[in-house]
C-alpha cells in the first residue's frame, strides 16, 4: 500500500482519545485513523446508496413530497 504523509490539526482532547483508543487496540495512531476514515467513507457510501434507492422507489410509487409519505403511512396503518 502506497502511503502519503499529511498534516492535520486535531484538538488536544480528541488526540488524547485517539491515542487512548489506539493503545487499547494495540494499534498505532495512524492505523486507527486510517481505519476510522475507511469506515466513515464506507458508511457514507452506503447511506448514499440507500438514499438513491429510496428516491427510485419513491419515483416508482409516485411519491413527490413528505405529505405523500405521511398519507401512505396513515393509509397503511389504518388498513386502507
């Protein structure tokens, strides 16, 4: 894996938490930050995928507003 060194500013209190967690997991600070960053990006990509899926489903169902969603939920809950 090719790496590049970067400089970032982190509040001291957060850095202390990072170092404590890294020590708990027997990792380096860099390993922990890489893993956290990787997981954050994967999580955001998954949420983006879910939002896109939701938009597709809403379009197929003719849902154009939050009012449409509320109406459908109300109809479902009241058996219509």
